[in-house]
C-alpha cells in the first residue's frame, strides 16, 4: 500500500505522523511511503533521515494522493480539497466539535478512522489517546505555572510556595489520564492539589496513587461552586469519549475567580468544559476574560514535538502496519481498531456521531 505523511499545517504544530523508524518498519513490510518535504523538520526529523529509512520525499499533493494518509491533527479547511474517495485517513479527528469537517468527509467519500476512538477491547481503554493525554496533563500544570507569573498576566503566585507562604491551589476537573498526570506534576511542584471527579471507582484509584497528597472530591454543582473560585490554577481535564465535553464551569463561576487566576482547558478540542474558554493557538495562547487568564490551545502536545511524535508512534505503528497490510479488513480482524471508524464512504458510522449529528446520519 502507498502511505502518505503530509506536513501538519495547524498553527505551531510541529508533530508528524510517522518517524523515520516507523517508516523503516513499513518499507521493510513492502509498503511505499511518501513524506511531504519538510514534514518532520519541526520534530527533529530531516528529509534525509526519512530517505535513509526508505521513504520518498515529495510535495503536499503527492503525500495526500496515497491510499492511506497518516496525520496527527484533523485536516483544516485548506486541506479539504485534498481528501479523496475511498482514501483511508488515520489521525485525531474530534468530529463531535467539527461539523464542517464531518460534512466534508461525508461528501468526499473518505474513510476516516480517528485515533481518539480506537479502543482496547475489554478494558475500553483508548490506547492512541493515552500518550497525548499524558503529555497534555503534564504540560497543563507546566504551562499554568508559567502563566501564573505576573509578567505573563497571572496573579504572581508560585505554585510550590515558600516557607512561611502557602502554596498555590490547583483544582483539576476530572481524574482520568489528563487529570492524573496534571496532579502528578502539581504535587511534584509542591502545590496544593484538588481533583474533582464523578466516578467513585476512579476516586478510589486516585487515593491509592496519591494518598493524602491530593484532596479528592466527588463532582457536584455545590463542590464546583466551592472549589473553582478558590483556584489559582483551574485545569479542565474532562473526557466523554467521542462526545463534546460537558460544560461544568459557567461564566458566572469564572467571574468569581480572583483576578489573574489561570484556566487551562485541555478539553477544548472537544468543545471545552469551561464556558468562557475558546480555542487559541501556540502563537497566541492566552486571553483575559472576566479578569481570568484563559489558555485554550487544542494541540498542546505540539509544543514538545520530539517527545510527542515518538510517543504517538509507539502507540499508532501497530495499527498503521495492520491497515497498510490488510486495508479495511484490519478493522474486522481487530474490532478495537474498528471502533475508531467514524466515517465510511459517505456514511456516518460511529454511533456517538450519529447521535450528535442526526441530520447527517
């Protein structure tokens, strides 16, 4: 099969769909890989390194003309015309928050498989979302600590505090992978940490991980109303697989936060769980609303492309090899991969998307 690797064009997105080592595995399996010129430069992978791994280097149109296109982020509007009928697109899609892209994929007849929907059957885990969730959770607190500095528009709070001065409070909405990793970094910085989570089973697991180092609270409107205004850093880490994130923090609650507090909503690529958060970019990551600094970059791991690309490839390569070798049959031999199928030849396949867009279904 011919596998294409286009260059990512989202603002400051330096990750790339395949590393040279992944391409070597594909070429050794008998597949032809075409990489767009300069696609891996931002992650530290030169065209020469790809050529040594057996790839062909060419323009954007040739990378998109392949049978299987492997990306990192969803196609942007300027790429819509490059999509083709019966082409397999394998990337993060988050279609629940992108109606226009959903309509385009249907019109073009593309076969779209979303990383974030692929499952590990039995555990219902999300193996291709997991590595980026780990990175995004860790970056959320790292970025939050940075933007809490006064020159960046924050309150001027050091999360770890100092002797005689209490640490800052990090409130995390959601105790999944993102929330757990955010808490891990916040605890390491010496911050006071509170996780608000709806699942009692997950709260029990978090207690075994953190013990008394993290305050664990059951999610309710009353708990949110008590915790959010006190936060120096609020991290949105809520995930409903395939769906838009639930709106947990209304504008009225944001207005009760102290001026210069910081909100990092990792769920922004699924619509966000804070009403006042809107998508931003790495070039212009923050804005102030209601006196609170907001960060809404939907591709946070793109800030560390060397680490993120390798972590993503570690997870995606087995699936890519399967798709390249078996085509659509791979989704029959691996039902977990089949769960990732969102759109197929003009039909909306994923049940959650059919529910969200009933008129398109």
